C-alpha cells in the first residue's frame, strides 16, 4: 500500500455514486468500492421532483426516461384512519425504477473513468491520525490494503462501517414488507399513502403504480415484526374494498428495513456517513433517495473544502447536514408517538 486517496467511498448506491461523481468534478482523487453492482433494494422508488433538480444543478445529470416507471410522475394521495381522503395539490413525485436508477448513477461514474473496485468488500478497518486504512477482499479471495484521507460510508441500512464503529445502532430499524402485484382495475397516478388504523398499518401503507404492476407495502414497528404478514394481508383487503381493484397475481413478496436510529453522520476526524448508513431516511414515509443523494453531494463538498482549507471535513459536514439531521430527528419523534389521532390530523392538514 503506497497510495493514499483523498476519499474512499464504500457503496455505489445513489448516495455513494452522488458523492463519487461530485468528488470527481471537484478534482479529488477517489476510490469507490462496491460489493455487488447488480444487487436490488426493496424500495418504492418514489422521490420528490426536487431530486431531479438537485442532480441537474450539482453534477449536471438529467434523469433519463429509461430509468423511470410509468407513469413517470405521481401525485400524493392520503387516507386517514377514519377514511378521510386528501390529494395534495401541486405536489409531484418522480416514479423511478429503482434498480435501473441505481445502475444509471453508478454507470455515470464508471463512464467518467473514476477509480472503482467491483465485487469488493471491506474486512477490517484501522483509523490513524491522517488517514484510514482498509483491508478489502476482492472477488472473494484476494486480500489487499487501501488507504484514504477520508472514508465515506454509503453502504446502506446494514452498513458494515456503522456496525463496526457504532454497534449500538444495529437494531434501530423499521421493517417494511412489500409485494409486487398485478391488479385488475386501474390505480390512478398517485402515490397512495395510507395512514390507516394501527391494526391495519402500524405506521403506513402504500400503493404505487408501476408499469404493468403495482407495489403494495406496509411499514411496521420493530415490536410488531412478527405480525407484519398479517398487516400486509389486512391492508390488501382494505385496498381491494376501497380502491376498486382486485389482486390478480402476486409476483413477489419481500421483507426489508429502513433505518430508525438517531442520525450518526460522522465518526472521529475522517469518517463520514451518508444516506441510510447515517440513518438519514424519513421514518414516517420511508423516503430516502433524495436524502441519500443530498448527503453524498454535501460530503464531497465538505471533503473538498476541508482539504483546501486544512480543516476537518467531518466538522464541515456536520454543519452542512444539520438541517437534514434535525428534520429526521423530528420525524423519528413523531413516529415514536404515532397513533390514530396523529395520523388523522396529518391527513386533514396535509402535513405536520
């Protein structure tokens, strides 16, 4: 090991790819490590329209139609425990094909000739004063060492880096069960967010139209994970009765998780966490694509500024993501107190 990169990024999802692309544009010497570029993530693939504008402004990328699902844009439709319904006016969401979007982001970095190691994962980490040293495993057998002035953890909800450095955060997760279903009957062009009675959706349920199928899912509390199959079955029964649809065929059913712990965005002097690895996911709605991308871009800016000004990028990054962190903490507190009354007021007001 002779070379020390400016930045080593673990994870090539949207947050890691955004950080890598921005770092390249800023002239930083970086290495991106990705274990499995073909992995799939349980995700509704819905993100605010502003995500497109962030990518255009910061790294001059325009989301192409071939990574979108039809319909390309969705409105937001809310339903309360009592059955109150409300569509949010002038609110547009992008309807992404999540797997295609992730690969598009990563391919943009590869096409820019960025340094990348695929089929590679970290095994050990050593934190020194001026850099971080990683033992990595390539293609399952080759052990090597790499080093960077900064390490960026963008390795998702089960972040290896976070588990190494913050082992107390391992169980702070919200389970989500999602089914890919072919329906009889048309679902309108909405992201249906169902805040139904706690006995049906402990936190939320959703229906998202996608091409020739729809995604139906429920988010539960960790304490109720043993009942999550019952919740999604109850939710499907409710949807069948109230949305004028019939469930023709289940294509797949998956259990996934979103982070629920207090955000941890740095460790020591030279480690930064992004997106789900930092718990920067909205626990109320499950939306994390925009937050992941935004945190990745801000991390690159913080590292560039820190290296240019001989300051710790971790301190700069803390300030950059302060508002986002406070927002996630606010939403976590809401979920902790969530009951039918709070859900009802949210739908009536159209927000908190």
